[in-house]
C-alpha cells in the first residue's frame, strides 16, 4: 500500500531534487532555495539562514559531507550536512555568469555547471586549489606562514590573513574570508618568517613585526628580504637581516626586537642568506655569483668575498644558496653543488645527484625528508626513499607556469597543506590526497573494425538487447 506525506512544510512550491542523504535520510530541495532532510515521515528544514526565496533549480551531492546547489542569483552554494553554506562560487570566483541552471558532480568530484550559454567546471575535488586573497584585484603571492591558527599570505601589495578552522585536515576547505592587514600595503610584502615565537615580515619599506591583526615597524627606510639566525639556541638573540643595500644585525632581548641599522660592509642586495655547519655565512646574487661573508668579532662590520665560475661553479650567473637537510647547498644551472673546504672549490653534490642538470631556482625540505623545488616554470618534489636514501622526482604539470616567477616560495605546513606562491595569490597542494588521486583512464570504445581484403565491422558503439 502506498504512503504519502500530505502535511508538507512548504506550499505551492515545486520540488527540484530528491536524493539519498546519509544512511537513513533523504535530501529534498525546492525551487525556492529551501533544503529539507526527510527521515521516516519527519521532514526537517536545513538552511534557514538562506531564506531569500531565490531560484535554485538543481542540486548534486559532492561527498558524504557536502552538496552543491545551483542558484540563479549567486552562482553555486556548497553546503554541509546541516545545510549551512560553507562556500559561494560566483563571478568573482571565476564563473562566466551567476545564473546557474544545473549542476552535476562527476567521479573525480569535479562540479560541472550549466549557466547562460556556458558550461563551466570547478575542480572542487582536486588536491590542488587556488587561494585568491583579493578577488577584485589579483595580487602576486610571495610567502605564507601559519601562526596561532591564522594563515598569513604576503603579496605584491601587503599581507592578507584568514582564520583556519581547528582540526581541519585540509586547511584550504576552511570557511574563511581573507582580510588585508592594515599598514602592510602600499608596497611589496616579500617574506613572512617566524622567529622566537613571533611573526616578522620583510617588506619593501623595511622589517616589521606582526601581532594578531596589527603591524609595527622594527626598521624603516630600506627594503628587507630575509632573516638569518646566527645560532640555534632559543631564544635566538642575534640574526642577520638581508636588505636591499647590505646587512643589518637584529637583536632580541626580553621579548623585544631592536636594530641599530646597517653594518659596515659592501653594499649589495642580499636576498639569499644561509649559514653552514662550519659557521660560514653564504649569500648569493643571481647576477654576480656566491658571496662568502665574514663578520667582524664585534659584529659591526663584514667582508664579502665573491666566488664565481673560476671557483668551480658551472656559471657566474643564476646561482642560489639554500639550506636543506641541515646543510648548505648551492643551486646552479647544472643541479646542486656543495663547497669542498679541502679543495676550496664548489663540487657537484653526490647526496643530491637526483637533481643533476636541473636549473633550480628554489629549494625547501619538509617534515618527511622530501625536498620541494622550483625550476623555471615547474614546481616539483624530490620524494625521499628512506630505504635507498635517494630521491624520486615528481612534477606537478597541473600548475606549470602558475607559480611566482623569480620570487618562488614554498611553505610546507604538513603533507596535507603545502602553500606555493603564485602569480595570482597562492596555490594549495594536499600532497597526501594528490598521491591517492591517481585515477586510471577508462577506455570507451566507439567502434571496432577488422581490415583485410574486405573490411568487417565488428562493433559500432551500441549494444543490441536480446529478448527471449
């Protein structure tokens, strides 16, 4: 015997979609932007906060936790199991227009969207996502850091920040909006770093300290690139500061940072600074070579000796210095090099032979022993094999040409959250998910033929249904 629910909570409204919702519920969506959960004969309203009556002709399930609703006024709404809208995708986010008439989710969790005269696709289930802190005017992303459950992004016009939902494995799914850190704009915000439990910012206008949502200057007048702690004993009392015009010494005492200005020494732009296990300070300049820097005992001055091709480097130009695996390496046009103190020359690295002949512009190791790198327009990973002690190189063709050219930066929070500076904001890579998303293609045969003296059609793309 059929059973009907006659006492509906809505009147004179057509139902747009009905689909399974969890193990024992059914999700029902109406044409006027109302969602209901049906369990047994009880129907419960979900999205009460979106009671605007807008036209919502289509709905599709993304996964066990989320579904997408097509909206004729606002594009797409991504909602959770309680019906709460956790993300809106409209024109600012890339849709050609916001009048969505139908939505569909495929096996890879891509959202296909039908709008006026356009079909769009959103790689919602992708392990790689774009984060754009400024939807109105795109900014170039230079660096990222997470501090006190807040994501900070430095860019070509200031620092942006957004709160991260606690205990969220993939931080890019956090329902948050970016805000501009007042006072950090009107210039390039180059690099965010953590030092002694504080967040510092190298900026076109100097060095700044960030506390929550405020910023204060530590030095002013000279653009700042990066910091180099001179020891590893916490708290670190002295750090070198690489600036546009030389080196500064930054002091830390009783929770307060202070600087007395530039040290006496050669004036140059020191964007790359590292200290090796022997205490030697190295700096690189892409158009001059490698500097070996010697500080005076009173740390008021320094000397800089320039090393070039005559010292073993494969070329005078495009050389960079980084610290990975607790050692200083030099990235060149021919792979990675080490400095041999016995021969007093640069030699190809045996430990990092996997990177041989790669023109590397950036290096950063992560917590799992892997090495992230950038070459020209490509972002890659040297995945560490602990048993063999070698590296297997992995490239990310999906983001080729998207990373920041000339100012590359990669921040590895954990294996689910890798942030890559990009020409438009920042790229987020869930590497653990990326490894699990290696889908095998499905072959669809449209026709099979045998050729010979006489052609024979075996299959023509349709099946005949046999009836007994």
